């Protein structure tokens, strides 16, 4: 069993500390508003009187607060108490923020792991939770058993910025899926049809089936070559079928219109015989 401190006991930090306690790790907790530590102390956690005390109490110090500016303030407060520790920052931010914090923590003589939590608090400690890590690979390997307590732990290498990049890229994929759901729910509801039945019986299996196309599209994006597999881009935008339907049903088309505009631009650029994945060339030029 390891000793772990959790700094920041909001909804997520509390779930992380509870998972550590459930796994039998010696868990020390600190929160800016001290009363939030009370329930965890009742469940067996040790209370630290300051961030420095929390840092000094454990091999692994987990930070989970609102933003990187808050983590900087807390690291400044802990300073020398962090020497020789592994700092695991599970606060959300950007890749550059992660790299900057990694440099600061390393300069204090600690190892740094950045983490992206792909879960809500209720999922922490359950197999469906995924936490992405990057930064010190030796620190990840050395403390893998502790990190696995939160959920599936995946290490993405030495660049501290990689975990936040993948975290945000995964959220991007998720919001794209939700955008499609919102538009189809509005269309079905506008026709007076049963949105729940439509979603459960038809949309969810359809989306599952469509995810099967993603590995091939990803291979095409990696190569920069986009042969159409049966459904070329010109065919997909030959008619503004989705726009026409939205207008006919009184449903705004503003959500997906930018995607169709990009598809039409790609066709106008001479790529109508290629597949949809070629749109990535309009989003990013290598
Ligand atoms: N909740 C989720 O579903 C979820 C999922 C993935 C990732 N995350 C990430 O996890 C992190 C924490 O989220 P949360 O849901 O736990 O948020 P939360 O419930 O709002 O808690 C925020 C925590 O940050 C602390 N804090 C804020 N500013 C601070 C400062 N200047 N100094 C010290 N402590 C400060 C708060 O302390 P006080 O109690 O004193 O206010 C509190 O402990 C965020 O970066 C979030 O993006 C959350």
C-alpha cells in the first residue's frame, strides 16, 4: 500500500480520495475550505493542516482543483515539501499549461505526471473510468498500482502535454456525437414522433455501426489519401437534403451547416470522388 495525498476535495477530488481509501491506501487530504474534508476524515482519511503538510505526508501528491492557476498557487505554497514526491495533476487544462507546470515541479525536485480524467465522479474506481497520463514514465510505472485505483490508467509517454491534448480530443469526438444527436432529436420531435424510441431502437445502434468506419478514416487521415469506399463526397452533398429537411420542419440547421459547408468546399476543390475523411485537410494542413 502506498501513501497518497489528495489536494482539492471538490466533486472529483472527493471521489479520488474515496477510491484510494476503498483500496486501502494511506490517504491524506487537504482542501481550501477545510469543512469539505470532514466526511473523508470520518471515512478514514488523515487531515492535513496545509498543502505543504499534505505534500510532506505522501509519496504521491494528487492535485485536483479548478484550473492550473490554482495548482501554481498550491505548488508555490508547498515548495520544498514536494521534493522527492510524485506530483499527479488531474486538473483540466491545456498542453502548454501542463508542460509549464511540469517544468516548475521538476525544478522543485519532484516528478510530474499530468492526467486527464475521462469520467464523471460517480465513475471513479469503476472499470469504465479512464484516466490518461503523460509526463514521467518512470513515475507512472512506479505508481501504476495506485493510479489504477481511479480507473483504467493509460500512459501516453514523456510529453506532459499529451494527456491534456488527448483528453480534449476525446471530448471533441464526444461533442461531435452529441451534436448529431441534438439535431436528430430536434428533427424527430418536430415531426411529433417518439424521440426516446427513435434514439434507443434506431440511433444508438446506427451510431455504433458507424463507429466501425473510424479506423479506416483515421488511417486515411494519417496517410493524407482519401479513397472513397462506396460513398463519395460529391454524392453526399449533391443535394442539401439535411438543410431542406430542417427548413421544412422548422428546425434550425446552424449546428451541422459548417460541416456541410466544408464538405462542399472539398468537392469544389476537386475532391468530390474522395471520401469524407478528406475534410480533415481543410481543418489542418501538415
Ligand atoms: N467533475 C467532473 O465531472 C470532472 C471530470 C473530469 C475532470 N474534472 C476536472 O477535475 C477538476 C476538479 O473538478 P471538480 O468537479 O472537483 O470541481 P469542483 O467540485 O468545483 O471543486 C473545485 C475544487 O477546486 C478547489 N479550488 C478552486 N480554486 C482554488 C484555489 N484557488 N485554491 C485552492 N483550491 C481551489 C475548490 O476548493 P473549495 O472547496 O475551497 O472551493 C474545490 O476543492 C477540474 O479541473 C475539472 O475540469 C472534473
